[in-house]
C-alpha cells in the first residue's frame, strides 16, 4: 500500500497488529503504539491526509505475554484475520545474545505465528520487524534472497539459521517489497517513521519526529557495536594467546614471537586462532586497539593523535582509516556522538570534566 492510495477520502483506519512475543522488549511495543497515535494526531493538521492507524496488541493465543523485563503484557486479541491487517509489527523478541540453538528453539515454538505472518503478507499486508523480531520474519521464508538486518549482537546466530538471507548488519533499516527490518530494539522509531512517511506522507512523519524527539536516522549500527571476543571455543592455547594480546595490544605485532610462546608454528597458530575466534591474531589486536580508542574517545579529553599513540599505532592516519572502516565514523565524529562528560559546579557554572578509562 503506498501513500497515494492510502489518502483516499474516507479511507478506513489501517489496522496495525503489534505482535507480543515471549521476552519482547516492552518499550519497542508501547513506543510503536505511542508514535502511531502521535502520527494520527499530527495527520489531523494536514488537509487531505485521511489515513489513520489503528494499533492493537495481539498474541498467538490472545493470552498475556511475559516481556523481557518480567512484566506480563495483556493482548487485546489473538491473531486476527490476515486480510484485515494492513501492518504486522514484530518488536524485539528473545535477547540477541541467545545464540543459534536457543533462538531456533524459540522459533520452533512459534510456528502458528510464523504461518500467520506469511498469510498477512500473501493477503497484501506489510511486515515490519525490529531487532530480533527479524528472526521471526526470516523464519517465514519471505526474506530468502533478500536484504535484511537485525541487532548486531545476533549476527552470528542469524547467519547460521538463515544463510539464504543477505544480512546487512551495518544497516539500521532495510526495506523490501512490503518488508521492513530495523536493527536494534530502539530502532523502532526509525522503522515507524518510515511507515508513517509511506502511509501518511513525509510532512506528517517529520512533524511526528519533532514531537517525539526522534531523529529517525538510518546511518547504521557499526558505531554502536560492542566487540565481544569469542571465549567458549575450548582451545586452551588460543585462549592464552587472547590473554596475551589483551595485555600487550599496544606492542608491535609479532606472529613468530606469539607462536613461540604458545609452542605452535606460526601456520598452526593462524589456523587455530581464526577457527577459534573468527579473526587472525593481527585482526584481534586491531579490534582491541579500536575498542581501547573508543573507550578513550567516550570518556577522555585527550587529542585524537594522543589516543592513537596510546593504542600502539605510530601511523595516525592509518589507524584513523581503520577506525572509520570499522565504525563508519571518524574518531572526531565518534567522540561527538558518544563522548560523555562529568559535570561539576565550578565558579557558579557547570563545566565538563572528562573521565579517563581504557582497556588497561
């Protein structure tokens, strides 16, 4: 359904099924409802915009669902007639760190919902998801051969379960034919603003964003990603190598020296390290340096050049290119977005005082 068709005089409200699933993020459900209600309010101010959203909370059996924070959320109905639904919205479901096995178990218990989602799409409805809601969307098979995104923490599990989906983990919002995927749980604002723009027009979406203080950015997730090294691989020698790199990441990389410490040949070390961690030892050290630089940019007032030097890099321009490639932001842009200040009273005013943290 496009915006032009949606603006037909006297058009009935668009039914939006907000699907409650076990361990869903409550803010990602009620936040969607609040934004749609705000859009309805805003739309009244624009002549010719007759589209209204009618959100309703649904669950597979119509019963209350326990959300991630333990609150039991009542549903207003069970799954409605697919032909009556204009939009089915899937908020964040199980935690993104569940892993492939637990996520698959969760999906196996939701086959009724997955079949209903397929029916909604076949009837002409639009399916939208946020965060791990994309796992349910992918389980329908509708994303096979298409682009999608999910929360960065769920990347490995998603790729394992849905190898036929072209995952763009760096994207915050991915759009297809009546299919919409948002990245993290709080990406619902970007996803909903896109829906509002489609159905009620860009002007309504822009005014809704202003009222809700939602920027609706779609720049990507890389800057938000927290690198979490793999540690459950069971290779004791590689675990020792990880520990050594985490202590000595500032030092010049020496593959032969590291291999000798671990009593491995360099070739064996490269093979086993990549198998265990998904990275080469050098890539692992680079990731450590990037995380150290991010921590400094967030919490200190050191110059960019000083921070680069503290990570062990001598070539500042080379490190800054690496940082931009991995995060999507320059170091200055990263500091501007994520830098934190500790405020204290001084001389009758508030002055920012940086705190200093790092990996070591």
